[in-house]
C-alpha cells in the first residue's frame, strides 16, 4: 500500500485515515489538536478541520497522513463507502459519556470490515476522558469489544490534549507494518511499481490497493 | 531625404508583421490576428501622416509602395487567420447549441428538413478540424514541388517576354517556347532524380533506425503487440529527431535542469504545437477514434436526450412516451435516419416515410394523438399505454422507466416492418453504461499510451514530478475537444439521477440553510444579508463554473475552490455571529461541511453537476484520490446523493 517516494534511499508512505464518529463526540477537536499542536497552527488547511494533512518521520521513514473527516449525521451515510475506500486506517471516536455513540462505532466497525477486510487498521477511541465522572461506557466493555474485532482501543481528551499524539503515532506504526507486510506479500515487485501507472493498476481484483500505490509520487498537485 | 524618413516606418511595420507571422506559426491565431491588424493600422497611420505633410508628387515613394504591399499581405493573412479563428470557435459553439437544439420543435425540423440533428460535429468534420490545425505550420517543399514552382516562374517570365515581342518576330517566339520547354523538362528531370535519391536515403535511414529500435527492445524474445507498437513509435521518434533540431535542444536543456518543471511545461507546449511530432500524431489519432465512437453512441442514444433538460412537466410528457415501447422505436428510427443522411444509404426513403407520422406524434400530449400512435401497436401494448396515459403521474413513470430500459427483449412489434440493423441499434442502446465503461477504459488507455510515448521521446521526463506535469498537459489537450460529447454520454447514463436531483431542486429551491441542517451560527441571520443575495452564494457561483472547463483537472479545481469558499464563508458568518469564539475551537469539520455543501448544491440549480462529478470520478488521478481534491470530490458526491434523495422522502433534516 505504500509507494516509493521521490527521495533516494529512505522510504516514504502516504496513508489515508478516515475519521468516523457521531456528531458530538469531538472528533473535529481531536484531529485539530493533533494537527495544530506543535510549533504553529499553519497545519490547518483551507478546508479547515474537514481535511487535514500531516507529515511525520517515524524511524527514518517519512509518512504523509491525509486525515478525512466524515459527517456523523445518518443522512449522509448512504455514500459512506466512497469516503473510506482506499483507507489505510480508521479512527472511530465515541464519547465515553454517551452509550449511544459507542453503539454507532460498532456499526461502523462492521461496515469497515465488510468493505475493506483486514487490511485496514482500526482504532476505537473513547474521547472526553476529562468527563470520567459521567462515564457511561465501561472501560472493560470497550476494550474487550475492540480486541474482539481486531481493533486497538485508546482513551483521549481533546480538551486536555491527552492521548492524542500516542494514538496517531501508534496508528502510523501499525499502518507501516501492514504496508511492509503487503510489500513482502507482493514479492519485492519493485520493478513493476516504478513503471506501472494508473491504467494498469485499476484492476478489479484489488481496488483498495490501487490508489495508495500511486499516491506518494503525485502529491505535487 | 524622403526615403530615409520612410525607412524607419517601413522597418517598424515589417517588425510588427514579423511578430504576427511568428504568432501565426505558433498557432496562436487570435494573437496573430490582432498583430496583423495592428500592423495594418500602423502602416496606414504612417502613410497618412506622410501624405498629409508631403506634396502630391512625393507621396508615393518606393518605400510607401512597399508598405502598401505589406499592408495588403497583412490583410490577406488576417483574413485567413480570421477563418481559422472562426473554425476554432465552432467547438464552444457546439456547447452553446446544446440546449436550444433540444427544444420540442427540433425533432420536427429534423424530420422535414433533413438537417444535421446532433449538436455535435460529426466525426468527419472533427477530423478535418484536426487536420486544419495541422496544416497551419509551414511544410518543407519536396524537390518536385520546388521544381514545379520554378517552372511556374519560368512560364511567367516567358509569357511576359512573349507579350513584349512584335507579331513579326515569330522566329524568336518559337525559340523562346522551345527553350522554355527544354528548361522546364530539365528542371523536372533533375527534381525527379533528387527526389528518388532522397527517398532512398530516407528508406535507408528508416531501416537503420528500425534496427536501432530493435536493439533497444530486443531484451524480450517474443514481442507483445504493445512492445511492437513501442518499437514502431520509437523508430518514428528517432526519425523525427533527426529531421528536427528542437528535440535535441530541449533534451540538453532538460538534462541541465532536470528538476525544473517549467521546462517540462515548455517542452510539452512545444510538442503540442508540432503536429508532425509522433506524440501529436498519436494524440490526434486516438482522439479521433474516441470521438468517433462517442459520436456514434451518442447519436444512436439520442432518444433519452430530451429527458435531461426539461422542466418536470415536460419530462413527464416525454418520459411517458419514452416508457412506451413504441416510442422507443421512434427514437431509434430517427437516429437511423441520421445515419442515413450521413451515409446516403438507400433505406432513407422507407424509414422516413414510416417515421414521419410517428415523429409528428412525438411531442403530442393529448390522448387523441397518442391514440393515433396505437394503430401501430398490438392490443397488449395498447392496454399498457392507456394505463400509463390515464394515470399520467410522474411516480408511475419512474416505475415504468427502468422496467422498459432494462428489458431489451420487450422490443416493439414494429420490428417486423423495419430492417434488422435497427434491432441491433436498439439493443445496443439498452447497454449504455457498459458502452460508457468501455469508452472510459479507452480514454485511460489512450492517455497512458501518449504518456509513455512522451517519455520514450524524452527520457528525462521519466520521474514522478515530470510525469505528473506531462500527464496534466496531455490530458488537457486530449480532453478539451471531446469533453462535451463525453459529458453527453455521461448524462445519458446518469439521466435518472439527474432527474432526481432536479426534482429535489424544484421542491426545495427556497430552502434556508437551517432547513437542511446547517447550524444557525454558520449562516447570517435573516435581517443581515442584502436582498437578492443568499448565503454561500460565492461558493455556488464557483461551483457552476465547472461547466466552463473541458478537462477533468480544471473541473476538479473548481470543486476544491468551491469547498474552500464554503469554509471561508462559514468562518466569516461564524465570526459575525459569535465574535468571541477562538479561531480553532470551532473550525469547520465534515459535520458542518456536508450540510452546507448540500445547500450549495441545491442552490446551484444545475442537475448536470451529477454527471460532471460522475465523470470526474472516472478521470481523477490516482494520486489525487487521497488528497484534498479527492476529499472535495467525495464530499461533493455525498452531498449530491443526499440532494437526490431529498425528494423521495420526508424531512430533509
């Protein structure tokens, strides 16, 4: 799923991460916290918190994250699949004081697994731990559920800026691992990656890989 | 003294004309046209100044005459440039025609007058335009052509001399004639020999280059057809490069600054202005092939054409007929008729005879007219018809439409009266989505081939950034002439979605942002906006620009700009509503963006947006998919789907 970047030697990866969660769980604040946190708030793109990008360097590997926010409202869910196709990771946010938002997360997990299989790295995030007194979703229940579906569970507070950096760092590492495993599975097909281009890659049998394969090289536009 | 005074204006005039000619050879017709006119203007002013100050006898100096001559030439060239400009303008004109030609009366005109029906240029003309573009550049003369020119000159001098001879000098006349004949013959023989030698050389060189190409591609033992093609292209590139200097110059420039993308742009525009370059030849060829295919599909499928742009009431009346089996045949017959007009086949007579009364009925809404039509149908169909006809509500039609579209076997009984080819046409009509898919695939393949040929010609382009730049420019050149036709096909395929979108717009056009779920702080309160404006108008205007562009990338930029404008507007509204909130804590997320975007889509009053986005989805670059462009397109699609679903049920919130 990763692509060889332009630079010689070190690898660079482009990952797409979708952000899912009901209206008031605070996913927008969460991602804003992450992207604006250090140094300056120039990270805010012209699309504000809907679409954000972040460049990372993890163990010498360059990572470009594209974070796609999705609408929580039910009425926009008809086209959900076009949002999360080709995603490498998904962050599913619920509000620990809102049982209902946790149920919604479960629905999304089912859908994502159905559409994308096990390729996608799932993170289930209980947000607003600053409001722990009003907690309505038990920690054990949430963590147990996450484990049962092959997802990782995290606790965050966008307000206090807690757990967010860890969440994204961890996710990136997992996505890199998945990507590397994927490369190995393809059997060092480095030659084909260099010359093959879009037309060749749009074969129906692996649609979820097509985009990311061309990703890194085309960020110029 | 006069001469020296005139020298400057003459030189200036020649400079001006030179600029114009250069522009002309670069195919920049409009600029050239203006420059020609400027030269004429300059000359006439200079001469006028001269004439006013000088005495009568001194006005017409040698230089003045030269200038007059120059002005004459400029005028000639301006005229020919103007015709070229006129031809180019036909393309946008085709776009404009799109709507008017769909008026109800249009079909009738067709059946009587036999005028060309499609708003699109037939492929023959498309190809001619391609060639016309090609001919704009000067060609080198072959030896034979050169000789014939020389001979013409000789003949002219000969005639001039003859005219000066006295009738009595018959002897001299004969000798002149003989010497002319001898000279002309000699010229031709020399030219022929030169031509043959040249041809031999060219042939030898071709063989040599072919070997070179073979060596390059010899690594694989058995060649696929693709490799074979590459080899042929490579030969033609080598050939071209030997004949021309500019590729070599560009290659060395690129080598010096391999990371300079502006060089790539320069090179590509240079290639695009050289019609003889193999890349351009291939582009024209592939473009024509796709245009041709599209044209035949679209003109065959023209039956559903009218559905797109009608008001709901009119759509209902046409949709009604469309849902009837017989009307299906009318459309097809018509397209057949178009074919006949083009191909001059013999069937024309019989078909137009049978179709005439039916076409008359095409626009009829009244029961009596429809009854006439039923004469052509059997009883079973009559019952279907009257059921539809009596209960003419739109909902019923929607049920009928897919039913009949999906059943090729339910062909009209009229088929017994019409030739077999017609059956094939209607069958094919039913499978437009598949045809569209094939076309999309063809286009992707074509662009891939062009890109790889480009890289084959200039190996320095073989890096990611340069490739992208290359691709963008090639795409623009490739899509621009075919886009309107391509979009027409998309619109035929997505007709039902466009109709749904249109219905929602008709129902909810006066909706306020809050009705669609936009938070109240994200639009101005009732009192504040000046009358005539509505919230997010800037984004709506930007979004509608999408139809002005003819290549996917530019269209995509439109959507991105519209979304950015939404965010800007939203921020502005919020700041005026809640001046105290901090900048970041309330930034626009998808939860806010989508309702606003849906509102903007609804306000656009532009059902074509459905098809435009569907087309963009097919042609967006892979690399853009996960970036901002991909996000914007996905959000747009999502908002459109929501708007489409609005009319089906209940509260929009």
